[in-house]
C-alpha cells in the first residue's frame, strides 16, 4: 500500500528526516515511536502533503502512485487520512457541515452521489455513539472551544466517518485520559480490515495496548534505527530512548 | 512570500465575474453640474415645485462644501464637472407596463447576473423595483402590496403621487446640508425607491431592489426613503452587481429610514460593484449616506451589509435612537482585495432612554486591500440606561493587505453600559492544510473559513440573501489554484 524509500526532508534548511525506508502492506498496523524531535510528526505531515516541509530526496509510492506528486486534498480523496496532533480550529464552521463537505469530496472522487444533510445525520449517528460523541459537539464549530481530549476524539470521529484506506495517527494518545484512549482505540479497531492500514505515531507504549501493531519502528534523529514486533514497544517503555544513542553510533560506524 | 501565501493571494485576487457592458440607447444630459442641469432633471421627472426648490437649496449649499478628507482611503480627485448627471434608458419614455415591455437587452443583463426578474417574481416571491441607470424600469407586486396600503414605488413616482409623504420625510433623517456627498445627492438624485408601510401592517414579502450602474460616465445618485408607521414591519433588500468598465464611477446614494412607535425596519445590502482591475483602475467610488431614525418608542432598525465590490467604499449606516427603548443594529461584512479600499462602519446615537445598539463588523482583507472599521457610539445625556455591544473582527489573507480600526466612544450619561470586543486574525496555512487533508480544495477551504468568520452577520440576512451572500463571497475568493 505504502512504500517509502530513502526519504529526506528539510524545513528551513534543517534536515529533519535523513533517509527513511518503510513499507506498509494493506491490513497492517505500524507504529512509529521515538523521542521528541526525532521527526515522527514531520513524517506524518509529509505523508499528508504539508508543504512547509521540503522533500530533498527519496520517493513515496502509495497504491503504486507517486504520492509526493499529489496535492494534499488529492491524497485525502485517494484514502489517506491524518489525525492531527494539534487539530485546527475553524470558527463559525460547524463540525457537521465540515465533515459532510469532506465526505462529499471523497464520494465525488469515487463517483458516488453526494449525501444530503438528512442522510448524513443518519450516517453519523451510530459512529457518534461508538465514540461517545456528545451531540452538541457535532453542531459546534470545528474544534472551537474543544478541550484537548475533545479535539482528539473529534479526529478519530472524522476518521471513522471518512473510512480512509491509510490512516496516520499523529500522537492521538497525548492529552487523552485512559477512558478516552480506550474509546479512541475502539474507533481505530472498528475500522481494522484487510484492506485498511494504519500508521500510529506515538511517544508511549500504552496506546499500543489497545491498538496492537504488526510492526514497531523506532525513529531517532531522522532515521529508523530499529524495527521489530509489538514487543519492541514494551522494551522501549522499559529502557527509555537513551540506549538508542549508542545504537545510532554503532549503526553509523558499521 | 511562501508558496502557500501566494496561493491564498491568487485565490483572493480572482477577476470580477460580472464584467460586461450592456448596449442600451440612453437619453443623457451633457456632462457637468449647474442650476440648469438640476432644472433639467426636475423637469424630466415632472416634479412639483417644492422638489426643485429643495434640490436647488441643496445645490447652493453643496457649492460651499469641500470633499471630506478624513476617510482612510486614497483616490485621485473627482472632476464633478465631467460627470453626466442625468441619463435614462430610451425605452423608458413610453413606460413599460409589464416585463414584456422592458428592453430585452436589459432583461438579458439581469439574466447574465443570474437574477432573471420573471423568475424572481414567480419563485422568490420578491417584489422587485429594478433601477437601471437612473430610471426604474420594472415594479412588480405593486397591486398585491397596494391591497395592504403598502406603497413600494420608484422615488420619482412617489414625488408625484405622494408628495405630502415625501415633503414630510425627505431630508428629515439626512438633511440636504448633511455632508458633501449627501448634499450632492440631494441636488441631483434621479431615482430610487420609496416605501411606506401603514400602521400595524407587516409587509408580507421582502422588498427588493437591484441596482445597476451602466451608462458610461454616469454618476448614480439614488435616493431611498422608507417610512414604517406605528407597529409596522418591513424587510428591504438591496443588491447589486455592475458591468466591467474603465472610468471611475461616482456613486453617492442616500438612504433614509424612519421607524415610528413599535415599528421595525430591516435593511439588507449586498454590494458587488466593479472593484477596478488588479491595479485598482476603473472601479466604482461608493460614497453612501445611510441613516435610520428610530423615532418611536420600542422601534428597531437593523442594517445588514455585505460589501464585496467597489474600488472605494465610504459608508456608515447609522441609527439615531430617539424613541425610548429603541434598538439599532449594524451587521457588516466588508471584503477588500486587489487594490480595494473600504472605510466603513456605523454610528449609533443614543438619545432616548434604555436604548440599545448592537454592532458586529467583520472585515476581510486580501491582496493589497485596505479595510477600515470606523464606528461611533454616542450616549447622550438624555439616554439613561443605554447599552451598546460592539464586536469588530478583522481577517487578513496574505501579508500585503491591511486592517484598521477606529472606534469612537462618547458617553455623556454615566448609566451607560458599553462592551467592545475586537480581534484580528490571519487565515492560517494550518487551517487550509487541515481542510485539504480532509479532501477539500484550497479554494473551498478559504471560502469555508471566510464564510465561517462571517456567520454571525450572514445569519442576520434573509434566508435567500444569506445563500447569495455566501456564494458571492466564495466567488470573490475563488481563483486560479492549479
């Protein structure tokens, strides 16, 4: 589904990603872990098409197409979804209106008929229940005045409604209490299928108790320094990230 | 400038969609202004003597005045002697009795604007008094309104058929000496709308006028007068687009509203006149005086405006709150892009007891647009218990535009309660990216964000007008994103 080869990314002349290789097959859940500043969020945003980051080398193919050539909205319409670490507020635009417009943009791309307001409300009702979304939340302006947790939950809600093929979760767990985390994980798990892949970016292992990954990658100073199964996350939890420093040194020397 | 900023600017600087010019034979006066021209206008309109006298009085006063220099706008001097002060479409001379009699080319013009009269009549249930240049060419629903005693007619007709009402109220809100442009208008106005709602009558439909400036070098000077008798209600819509042209056009209208006891007037405007080209050449100068008088107790006047056009906008729809417990409202969206300049706001003058005013202004600047909010809240000594709430927000798109705020507050009564909120924000790349990452184009994102910003004003507009306003804003912000 997704193949990243030797991806180098700069922002303001500073290299953030220094040669990323990653392959995500359909149906897989990959977790990207790493300390602050390692480039996790950069990777997530580059995949979604953020232009503030400059790709200086490497390639990314998504379903056989050159992802880097695609505009952000094009990527979204082709099934990529980014759950933001810091969801943006859009004052005066209701959540329902926003999400309906988004869904219709995707449906249009797929040659499906647009849904009207009534159908849309029927469609989101169950999904709201699944995520314990308060009805008032959906009629309020997008993320405006939402608590940190409400914003994150809203991201997962959008994901569940838009049903992407590749969902990238950028530190969705931060700012969530344990109950909210479980609900968010449930949202993700409800979408898991052989056709759908996830990239879960996180600091902590605890999210992975609920969303069990097929692979865990450790990002450190712009490189993936270690990959493994779900047990790698536990190992990181135990040892922290400091032991990676020696690891990078070894990697460079060898 | 980042590529994203550039993109946003491209979006904002999209060309005027309604640029076309209609070729209709006109019957025009020679350019220039003197007493003879005023006599000609008055004679052409077959006006009674009092009207001519009033015009001449205004003209004499105007000669003693100078153009105001305080607005935060810049433009090259206007040569008042090169303006044609009277022009009428020829086909008007026999007077069209129905739409069938209206110049087909004129109807075509409306069609290009997407506002076919016949459709409006049938579908929207809106009575339309269309002003094409200076003469009203079509008035509809007159009979139906007539049954309720409502008068809705071209101003020139009111002067002839309801001279007592005109005599009583004309200049009672905006006197002929009021300001440079209002005095000019008083001297040379050619037409406009007249509305009279009798006591206790609720006007059953929105009254609407579509203005259009067309003949070359013709200043457009409308005069509108709306009188709402005790306990009556009226909602009036004014909307306009204009054809592409090269010369600057002066537009100096005057609108007077009078609300008596328990009466309510809602006046909504969509203004989309030609803003000029990329360099600001050729756009319309819009110097308008709009004022309402809440004369009666518990009366209410609301101004709602969506200003997207004109090279220069100079406009302060105001309310004189004379009657006790009267309410004045001003809701405004002003968009300036390219080289457009707007200096707009309101004046709320509290005179009666327990008077209230509510001001919500949303300014959007893009390209090289300059947007100024100028508002005066005055609480007179007599206005015990007066309250005002003002919210004044500016949004910047790109980094070469400007937003300015000049709030004036004068309080002479210590019981007054005032609230003032102001904010300035910039459409962020992060907001646009967020929308894009959900599948929306950058264009749709900007339009959605701007419409959200303006929501508080749009919801004050009548339903169909709100849809139109939102569309207009999107069209104006739409552009060439590849």
